[in-house]
């Protein structure tokens, strides 16, 4: 999966979890939880959905690496 496809996948899953968020509101390099006011359950649901779709296990210890959109993309691409 290339970076563009992965970005679209993450944004799609994010819109499934928080439909009020517009794609252009999602910052590339800011903590998505803070920037989009996601609670911990929404973030966890995003991680689970992306993990299932990409078949990449994301352990809780690695969550700090995936707090940003670019961080999540890079993590998935490198694992």
C-alpha cells in the first residue's frame, strides 16, 4: 500500500469514527487527539481499525509514534 492509499485509508477510518471531522481539518504533524478533540476511545478505535485494514499490529507501547497522521503513515509503512 503506497503512502497516498494509506493516508486515504486512515482518513476514511477516522471519518467513520468521527463523521463531523473534515479531511482538510486533519493536520499532518499535530497530535490528532488534541487537534481533532478525539477522546481516548475514538483514538483507540482508529488504531484498531487501521491495524485490521493494514494487518499491522500496533502495540500500545508504540502509540506515541502514531499520534500524528504522518507518524501513523510512517509507522505502518515501516512495519
